[in-house]
C-alpha cells in the first residue's frame, strides 16, 4: 500500500469510495443521495482540506481529508473501500491525519463520527466528548459521536 497526496484527478475515484464505504453500513440509496454533497470531495476543498490517498497497484482504495479551516482541525473524511476494510488502510490513513495535524501545531483532531465508525476511532485512541442528534428515516434516535484524537 502506498500513501500519497490527493489531486483533482483523484476526485471521481474518491467520491465513489466515499459512497461505497457509507453504503457498506446499510444506509438506503435515498439517504446516501441526501448526503451526497457532504460526502463529496471537491476541487475547491482540496486547498483548505488536504487529502491523503491510499492506493494499491496505482488504484485508490481509501482516503483521509483533514479540514485545516476549523478549530481544532477536523478529520473531515476517512473512507476505505469495503473490499479493503481490515487491511490496515484505515489505520495508515488515520496515522497520516494525526501526523499532519501534529505538524500543523494541533494537539488534537476533532472527529464527527458516523455511529458505525466510532469504535474504530476509539480503538485508535480517540475519546468521546459528546454527540449530536442525527436522525434519519427509520432511526429517529440516531446520533453522531463527537470525538477528539490526540495528535501525539
């Protein structure tokens, strides 16, 4: 697996990975469509929200995006294609995000987590600091865990 900086040419592949990864958790196509804008990497976002791409054989298999325009900086996205979940790509991308934030002087990284991903982040050292209501059709009590990950 290779890690490299994301470029505008990667955007279509990254957006496909985000949708396929989110769909892995069983969300409906209607819900995924409602989230499409929030899940999408745009060329404009690459400036304030750098991307690291994990690839195998020259093909993207996952990516992380860190928002540097928030305080504290936030893990804006971390997606691994479902075929590559459990391969270590997620941990490698999270390690990149953590090191990137530390190099930028951040002591912690904020994470607005999908409920299905919070266990991964907590296993990697993040701590829960709250939750926000995030109801969806069929799950009116759904919340998104709010986490903080020390950068060192």
